[in-house]
C-alpha cells in the first residue's frame, strides 16, 4: 500500500473526463488525495458533472493553442504525481495516433520535468509494441519511449480491456457498443466471430493499480490483466445476461471489416469502427502469468469477471437498453 500522506499529496490526472479518468478521480477522492484534473477546453459539459461532484480542481486546456501552453504548465505547479491517460483507438479526423499518443505525451513529460514532480505515470495498453501491426500499439510504444528517456522517475502501465462501472456517465467504448448491439440487433457482428482471446480487467482494479504504482519501484512497463481469459464472443454472451437476452454472433470477414472501417472514417468524425480495431480483433490480447503485474500492485489476481459485469446492473445505460430489447 502507498505510505505517503494523501491529504498533503497532489495528483494531476490528464484525461480526467474519460472512462478511466473519472474512475481514477473517484478512487483518489476515496483516499483523500488532493486532485487536479486536466480536461479539454471544449469538452461536453456533461462530462464534467462527475468531476464537479468531487473536491478537485479543473484546468481546461486547448492543446492546439500555443497561448495556452503557460496555463498548461501552471497546472503542474505543486504536483507530486502526474498521471497521463490521453489516447484513443479511433481518433477523430482532426487528430492522428501520433498527435494523441506522441505529441501530447511529449508536452506532458516536458511539464512534468519543469515542475520537478515526484513521479510520472503513463497508461498505455496491453500489447503495446514496436512490432505490433497496429498503429495504435506502435504509437503507444513511442509514447512510452518518450517517458523512458526523460530522466523522470516513472511507471508505465499496460492494461487489458477495462470493464465495469462505478461512477460517471462514461463507459468503455467497446463494452458500451457491444451492449447496444446486443439490445438492438438480431446478431452482434464480430471479426472472425469473436474468436480472439481477451482478459478483461475491472475498472476499479485499474484505478487502484495506478495509485499503488505511485510509491513502487517499477523498472519496466507492467502488463495488467484480469483473472479470466475468454473469447470476445464469450464476453458478448456474458454481457447479454444483463439484458435478459441471448446474443447471437455474426462472423465478419476481416477484409469486409477493413472496408467498413475505411468508409466510416470518411463519413464519421469519430468512426465507431476503425482500421486498428479490425486489426486488433484478429489478435489475442492476454498476459501470461509471468508478465501480468496485477499481483505486484494489488496483492491479488483481480476482481472476478462476473463481479465486474454485475457492476453494470443498476446503471442508466442498462436501464435504457433494456427498454429497447
């Protein structure tokens, strides 16, 4: 467990309006940390509702405005630990993987160094590698290298698919999309029928891992995955119990998936299916017992998957989707 006095410790969360960001802020608030949140200047006001319900500072930043650089730097003043959560597997047309994962990490690292923070924590993704066929994973690896070469004391955490819900209106985009398709479609379309293996990690466990990394010496990136390995198709089956409906799967050819993703990238600002999602859907995304660091940080193997899924039961999302079944 962390030993530093939380009441006198300031944690900066960059990307605080996201699914993981909101849950991390919640976990920090339960431990009485002082919290400062970095959010986009044009974020949907509803995304701030949960943050405003906590005792945190909120800094709105326009990352594309050079005049906001000073304000961005000011957000790091007095910070003990800085956590960077910014990233996307399906960037908008105005962004690229490089701008999101590399450029923004570089700005964050420079501000961490200038503020002389105690430790920088970067969250990337399980599977991050220079050899990955996924641009998402490759650029995540480049962001890791930026931090590793910075001279900062740091931790790099690579979580698997995050699942579950505690607070805010934000959800895992993949899980939410799967639930929506279960509720509204006769069959759920999955690349290769969802044969790829995954190892979901409860969102609460991930938040706790970040906090526990503050005072642990981690000499290399740490993979983090939950206690159960299953196929994506099996996950759909387990999620369907939330909607009292047995889901059926439609197997999609990867080439067709890539064609659909290309079309959506033209007609949608943020495509609901991206090329990288199709690529990753053809790969297993699991951690071996040797590489999974969950026990190093939490002292146990993680929350059982069924318990993670049950955390959705009383959410507004499930109530809305049940009305559509």
